[in-house]
C-alpha cells in the first residue's frame, strides 16, 4: 500500500507566519450580516497571513452557529494544484460545516439566490467511525475508521464581491453554507474499494449539459489522502476529528454560479457497479 506522503504539506500548514492582523469583531460581524442578508461583502482587509484568516474564521463560525446550526464536521478546500495556484496557497485549507450545510437530501429544491454569491460544486463526504482516524496514514487505515461515503453536491457561498485571496477564503469559512447529500454508501475496507475511489469519474451537470468532469485522483492524488492532511491540520491547532463528524473532501469541479430553473446533478461513475448520483433543483 502506498503510504500518504503528506508530511511536507502538513509542515507548510504549520509554518504560517504568526498572527499579525486578525480582523476586528466589527469587521467579522459585518461579514456575517452580509451572509444573512444574501448581500455580497467587501473583503476583510489588513490580513497578512493564513493565521489571520483562521482567526477571522473562528470569529465568523461563532456567530453563524446561532443561525445555521451547530458544527457537524469540516470541509477541505484547495485540494488540487490549480485551485492552490489561483489563491497563492501551497496546500489545502479547512473550514467548518454546520447542520444546515448537510440537512438537504437529493432531489431538494432551493432558491437559486440561496447566498450572497451562490455556487454549486461536485464534492464527496465521509463520516468518522472511530477517533483512530486521527492517526490513520494509509488508505486502508482511513477506510477502517470511516463508516460511510456520501455523495455530496456542495452549495458554497463565496460571499465576497471581489478580492478573494487565501486569507479571505479562510476568513469566509471556505464558503461553507449549503449542500445536498445523497444515499450513504457503506465503506468496504479493501484495496479494491480504495482503488475504485481513485479511478472513478465525477461529473457535474446542469440538466443534461456536462459542466465539469474529474477523476477521483483530482483530490490530492486520492480522495482518502485528504483525511490525514485534515487530521494533521486540526492537530496543529489542538483539535481532532470526533466520532460522527462529517468531512467534505473537496471540489471535483470549480465552484460554478448557481442559476435559477436548473437541475444540478453530481454523478460518480465507477465507484459502485452502477453510477450513483445526487441532485438539486434551483428556483
């Protein structure tokens, strides 16, 4: 089994500059008001590092849990080189997902304007079965410590009118807002199941038109590679994954603008004997 070579990446996450310019409580409260009003916001200013973005995120999540429900897990963003290059960040980033982020089920209908800057994205979730996942480093170790894989069409709110960079992406909690979950798939603890996760094809379509397509390897070379990275990122902040928490593994597609009157579908071909999918209708 190929071991996950994530130590160097984790080191980058741990080596961010010291906290220098955490946005004020007032600035983060204004960002929260924009999210609640579905109104695009201006970027948070004065941040000089990802540590500042993390500080802003911590303040924002503390506000938004009062409106969007308790934290139920994490999302990982920038899980492919193209996205990292766009934001000038050499590794993934972590956000918190809320109860509202995962409450919708496949076939749901939502307003197209569900956010300030509403988007749709092909994603995938897993659920933690055992806290030994915090020490998992191989694909089989990861599979032993999750119980289901969940098709997931994420609906991020990028909220900013302009000026998105690495610290601001962290500051807006990596866009976590809504999502639509499909039927959970029981995990098979086998090399063959791990191989299918890597070789599957994930597509995002609007009605019958394909918008994006990617292999399972689009996420850090393998979807399961995301989880040890996340565990190490959380450990660097004195946190850890807990039983029952959900992990949104990242985008197999870009975050694309949500349009009214569309049915968006994410399909996973090659994971099971027949393709599986999850969809949402916008109005």
